[in-house]
C-alpha cells in the first residue's frame, strides 16, 4: 500500500489483510449516501468496521453497506452489545444465523454490559469461530467496577483459546472506562499486563481519543492495533502511525520517542 507520492520515503505499513497495525472503526450510524464515498476514501487504512451497539439490527441499508465493505477488504462486525442482547433473550444461535445471512464476516463477543458468565462467553466464541472471524472484548463498561489486569489477562487468554482471533480491550466510545481512567488517562498497569502476557499482536486497544492513540503508538510503535476510531479520524490516525504529526515525528528520525504522556480529557 502506497501512503504518499513517494518522495518522503515513508516506512512501509503492512499490506491488507493485516494481522498487526489494525485500525478498527466504530460506526455510530453513517447514512448510506455518505457511506460509500467515506469507505472508498479511507479503506486502505481500515481493517475492521464495527457497527456500534445494535445499529446494524435497525439499519435498512445494512446489506448495501456490507457489500461495500467486502469490496474494499474491510472486515465488518456488529457491536458486542447486540450479541449480549441476543444472549440475554436466549437467541444467541439466532443472532449468529442472522449475522451470517446478512453478510457479516466477523462478530464481536463481549460481556461488559451483561452478566454473561465467562464460560458462556467462551462457548459463544467457540460456536461463532467456525463461521466468523471473532473479536472478543474484555473489560467492564461500568466505571465503578474496573477489572484488574490479572483478571483481564486470564479472560483474554481463555477467549483466544476458545477461538477468538483478537481481544479488544474495553475503552468505550468516550475513552473513559476499562482501559482508561475517568479523565481519559491510560491505566498503564492494564496495558503493560496485557502486553507482557500476550504481546501486542492479538490485542486491539480501544483508543477513541487522539492522545490515547499517541500514548499507545509511543509505547508499541506504529503497528499497534487501535480500535473505536471515528471514521472521520482515520486519516489523522494514519499520520500519527507514519510520523507525519508532531506527536510522533520521532518515528521518522529514528530517535527514541519521548515518554508517553498522560492523555488529557
């Protein structure tokens, strides 16, 4: 994938389909009229497109959107909340049948909003992994109940063994729970615990805020997997990955980057 006219000699980014350096987008409900030109413009830099929450279940244009994403080699998945709702209503198998019938290539399985026990989650991952690329999300959506790094690592390992390809670390669309404190700053002990146990490769760090993205790129390099990125901010994230922004200019100089900052709210 060429990322510029060539004269800057920018470092190469992995070609799609990538296994590292993933950009995972959160779609809050882009209208169809805007969808195709938007996807066409940013598809070289996007790997996974998540239809947030239960929006895909309500979207009358879903089939057209999934066809567009498939043409541009972007994995499409419904939000993990939809899988949790299906589980709560005893319709988990129906959910997987529906997702396959409408054309999703991936699903996300989470339990951060419901009381789904870990063994139930792993069974759903195993059931889905024969039909989809599975992303498992770990972490609580409740800021009053932060999960310990040890608990998150244990759950992530079990989910990967059950058949998940990537583990998504909860940050929500605001970037203020799970992986982050209420002010948006990074819970370093969670990041370091996951990286030490699993390596950064199978982990997707939800990072909706620019300073969170900067922190993680400074810590792990340009090919860290980042999630919950707004579609309108994909190109901006790519400039961070390639050192085309003051925050990550050190990536082009070869010098060691400055210490990762505490992201501002």
